[in-house]
C-alpha cells in the first residue's frame, strides 16, 4: 500500500515541477516589449453601413478587422515602434460600403475605432490562455479594455457634399509609451486626428483612391519624447 501512496506523491511532485518550469517561459513572453522599429499592426472595429453600429460575432464579441490595405506596402496599415516618420497609406479603391462608413466617421455619427497591440502578441498557442486570463477586463473577448490592446481612435475630419466627400487626409498620429523603467517597449495610449482639414484634404467619390498621410510620433508618460 505504501508503494502506491509513494507513487502518487511522486507523480504530483513531478507534475508540479513541470508546471513551475513553464512559468518562466510565460513570464518572459509577458515581459517582452517591442523592439525599436518593430511593426505594430492596426485593426479597426467592423461596422454596418446602414447605421454605423458595431458588428459582433455569434458569441457577442466585438469584431475587429485589419485596416484597409495600403498600396505602398500591399499590407494593412502598420506603425513602427520608436520611429518618427511619415507613413503613407493609399487605399486603392473606395467601395460603396467604405464611402458610407466615411460619411459616418466624418459626421461623427460613429468613430473610426481602431486598436493596436500594447506589446507584441503572444504566439497563437498561448493566445487563448491570455484571453481567458484577462476575461474580466474585456468588453467581449476582443474589447478595447483588454490589456492585450490599446485603443486608437482616429478622428477623421472633412466635409460632406451631396455627391462627394472632402476628407482631411493629413493626420497626426501620436503614440504614448510606458516608462522604460516600468514596462519597456509597451504602448500605453494612442490617438490620431486630421490636421488643417479645411485646406489639406482630398475630394473623393465612390471608386476613387484615398491617400492618407500619417505623421507618426511618440511620447513617454505624456511628457517627454520617446522616439
């Protein structure tokens, strides 16, 4: 009998050791921030073209989709951590659906609500674990309150006309990073907004390209430049 008890104790001891051996791997993954110049993908809340309401999936989770593809890169919009630069993103073809969404954004009926990962996203094999562990702070499983992501609201200005739009297509995009001593390589806040939209804009109709120019910069703690 004592041999059985000894075997069970040995099993639980070895299991505990194996699990504890995995903890440093997770801690390292949680601690890793962006490296200078590392790309930061931008995704935005999916909305209906009828009312501008956000779209949820079958589980009631907010649905985010990649920012439209930029002609310059062939990829959705990306920022680059620690790099101040002009990022141009020309959307090749304004579809009827996207045109109506632009009307909502410009008229402020619905915001262009986007998000960026606060740190590089964990490998897909660990992603479900991270989502579950953060469930209490999320709006849906993919909401802006998730610590995986930082909200990025793009305040797109312009003018609505009967047959076309004037879009303020030159934007400032500001990224705040957490203090390096506390959480290096971590995005803390972000915002973007059109500048001088009355004079720096582009006229578009359905089927036109939409050139966007983002002047990207960053700050640490809202006080000092970090890029």
